[in-house]
C-alpha cells in the first residue's frame, strides 16, 4: 500500500496522523523473506529480525574473505602465521618437503643455503604442499614433520639455523666458517611445531667491522697465575681434560717446554713437537686463540675464539709488517715468520706436517681457522682417525650411488649381458663377455643404523660376474665398474688417492682397482693400480697413484674412469669351476677420489641437491625414481603423472620450448615417450584420451578431424645445451592438450 505524501498546506496535526497511522503502522506490518546463507556465512530471521554470523557455528571461514577497504579490530586478531602461495613447487617436486627453506631467483623459487650471502637470502619456510601449489610461511607458527629438514624432531626453545651444507635444511649447529652466513630460521615449540623467525643473516668474513656469531667463542675461568705462564692475548691454547692423569712424563714434557697446565688448559706448541707416549701429537688438542681476558675474583676469565674473524692479532702477525696469508704454530707459543701461502695452495703445503691455525687479511683482522694436519702416506706417525680434508674436493660426486636416474639395476637385479652401459649416474659397466656368463648389478640400501661405513651413506651396489665352467676366461678379459670424471687431463702428472669400502660374499676372491683414460670411445691408457682381497664384512681401502703425463694430442668427449675390475674374481671362480648359479658377488660403497696422497682420508660428499644438479648436466629425465622409463605413468584413475610435461596445441604454433634444469655437457640426444603407453616418439593426447598415433578419425575443436598413422612419429624434438623444443607432427588439432615424458642424454659416448 502506497503512503500519500504531505503537502505544503499540511498542518502539524496532519504530520502527526501521517506518522502514527500510515508510516509506523505499515512498518510494523513488514516481514523479512528470502534470507539465504552462503559458504561459511549463516543468515537467521527471528521475530522479524535478520542476523548474520561469519564462520557458521564453528567460528571458522574455510573459503576465505576478501576486504577491498581497511579492516579494523577493536579486540585481538589471532593469526597463526603470515603466508603466501607459490607455484612451480608442488607435492612431489624433487628436493622439496615440508619445512624446506626457500629463496627467490630468476626462475621463481629455489632452496636456500647458508654457504654464501646470495644463497642465504631466504624468504620463508614451506608450510604445506599440494598438487597445484605450495604455501610459504614468512612469519609465525607452523606445524608438521620436521625430520626431513632438521634431521630430527624439533626441541622446544632450540634455535635452528639455515644449513650451510645441505640446501633447504635447518640445523642446530650455527655456521661459523668464514664465507658462510649465520641465519636463524626457526625456534622449536614442540616436536612438530616451530616459530618462523625473521632475523638478519650474519655473514662471516674477515672484515673487522662485521658482527660475530656467539658459538664460535668460549669462556674459560683459570687461576690468575695463568696470566704469567703463557696465557696472553693472541696465544693459541690447547685442552686435554685428563692431562693430570697422563703421568709424570707428560707433566715433565710441559715443564721442559716452558708450560704449565691449568685444569687441562695449556699453551699450544708446534705439531712437529711430539708429546711422550701414550699421547698422540699435539695438533689434536688445539682449541683456539685467546681474544680477551679479565679479572674474575681471584681468577682470570679468558674468551677464546675457536673459529672466525677477530681484531686481536697473534704477536708474530702484528710485528710482521702487514704480510698476509696462512700461519702455523712454531716451537714456541708464537707464530713463525710469514709463509706467503695463498688459500689455493695451502693444501699442498700441509704435507710439511704443519697445523695451520689462521689467515691474516690486512694486519688488522685475523681469521682463526684451525686446519688439522693432513698426514701423508710417507708419514711415520700413526693414524688414530680419518684425515681431515678441509676444503679438498671429492672428484667423484656420485661415488656413493645416491643419484640413479636410470632404472638399470636401480630397483631389481639387472642381468642383461650388454658389453657396456651406464647404470648409476656417471658409472659405466664394461664386460668382454656377453655369452656363457651369469652376471648382475643391483643397488642395495643400508640399514639406517649401520656404522661400518663412514658418512652414513644410503646405498651400495652388489655386482656379480661368473663364466660358465669349461669356457676359457683369458687374462685380457674384463668386467669393470667405473666412475666417470670429466676431462682426460684430470689429475695429469699428479698424485691421487682413491678410497672406498668393499666386501665380498665369499673369502679368497680378489678385485683390481684401475684408472683409465678415454678419448671418446677410444681407450688411451689403463693401469691396474692395486689388487684387494675383500672379506665378508665392510673394510675401508685407500690406494694412491701418480697419474702419468698425458701425451700430446687432440681430445674430445674425453674423460678419466676410475673403478673396479672383477677379472681376478671371475678368473678364480672359472678356474675353480664355480657354477654360474652360485651367488658369488662383491659389494662396493662410498668411493672418493682426492688430489694428493692420503693414507686414511675422510669420506666427504656434496648434498644430494648439488649431486642431482651435476648429474642432470649429463643425463636428464622427467621420470622419477619410482617409475620405469618407457612405461605407462598414468594413475589408476587415468590422470597423468605430475612429473610429465604438458603443452597445448594452438593454431600456427603446435610446439613448446622448455629449459633444462642446468646447462648440459653437450647437445643431448632427445627421446620422447607417451605417459599412457610408454611408446617412443609418441605422446598422450589428453583431449582425445589416447596416444597421438591412435587419434586418426577422432573429432576435436571446431569439428576438425585428427589424422595420424599407427606406429608413426607424432612428436619430435630439437635441442641445444640449454633448452629443447617439442614439435607436434600429427594426431592433434588446435587446443588439444598433450602430455609426454623426455630423456635427454649427453653422457660420454661408449
């Protein structure tokens, strides 16, 4: 019913009647109809009153709300964290898990690492992952399984730093090495929860103006008398907790060298000075350099820098006139005259059996960097533990078999008798016999609790080769497993040390260790450098060899191959008429190759992320470790695997260009496979729901008919060292979605 308006001649009494009889009366008769609730918002009408409740009855809005203007809160606003979504990293992306620390780069996002300032520029931590995107939390609480990133569950109140060794991981050990970055990332709240911290990273370098991390210093309280007995600023000190129980001979030794021990602490001397038996040499006890001292009641408190930059200089350095370089301890508590060593050749000079303790930058800043003695094979001193290798590089990046992109022998015994082939990345198997022989190669997994092989490797290999009794096995026959090292000139005219672990299923069988050089497919030289007799338990071996000078020539596709030849084992078994069905096999693990000569070197390997990237320079595949190349990777419901490539055919542009993860060694050979059937030179037409070669006669966009011939090449590719182009040849119409797998091979030719 319409309410008539008042006019200019209406009286106050007219307004009174209009308000009471018309307006108020009709408002009281109004009803609310059609109030509809939406996702997470509930509308309710009661006694003709409309109310709205956000978050339904649970008080939570799952689908999210967007406000285009400012939002103010009169009370508390409780938020678990501040996060954002990223694409390109999804559930199943290799190397990424919950808790991975990431940073941005030119290609989007990658794992952060505290080994230098650029790699340590982390933006946050992955807090959840699904098949479409990941969520990165930059501040606040996250909850989940941290064992893949911290190595264990979190501890309440413990600070976790960005790891300088393994990209994306966190560690309780704060980085202290010069050149690394101390970057706190997470404080533990419980075993599965932590708070993301946004602290400024602390770059550890030789500048006298930088901040220093706390855990590269320690404080010691000693009697005041120590100050007059060699405990001076700039003096290096050693610690032996039970020094008092080592007998009269050691105490006499300290007195004879002008030293007194206080609670196990005493000034350090040269490593060339030997302590009396039963003590080993003194470099094992050097802790650091006295940086400050102060009175503490009747005692003195000393601050000792164990690693990192300091403005306190050893007295010999401060009087050396600005000389820079590495320094070592002498037969007194001082440092000797400057050695003029650069950081590049210090490892060579360490063969003089010196303990290098630090580096002078500019006569105002000294970096304490205690480098334990690398003892040569000619040393007359006994080895109690493995030698520390400092910054020396292990030349065999996959000597622990952790990267195995091909499925050859990866998951089951590979028994095919091919003359030569790659199995694990950069590993070649060669054999002179392909008939009348029983052989296999297979990757094995260590128990997580094993302690016999150092470095906690995850994998080792078993290898077998037996020739049918009665069939001759000559001295020039071979069955070898070798790791490829790029460049025939590698180690040319220099010493190398090859260290590895081995065992055999049976005793009294020998194995040859060899070094070979190849120019493409041509063998330039091969030398048997040692013969070992493995036992049935893991033993460590170290073999030294001087690589002969390389003759002049033109080389291409050239490399060094270092490994093991089972020829002695196979020949012995053949001589003893061991049946081919007998399971006589040898196992190898953790092979390292170092430049230089060492009798018991530590086994050092890069992170798995670094090794995988190096491997992709030679061989790249879109198949995962759980898939077999050239087979169907479709899920049970018909969905394509997340690791397959996809592209869409558009008019006048039926191709796609993709980049390799890293620059390949040379232009690779490309092989393309259908994710549906595993067919070579074919792809899966997701729109037609069949392989492209099977689409002939089907109808697509704009009622266009697809044409293809069975067993024809429907997809092709061209490539350079950085990218590859995929061309759709037939079996496709515009706007078809295509899926394929790729293998790009630029390994050295066999």
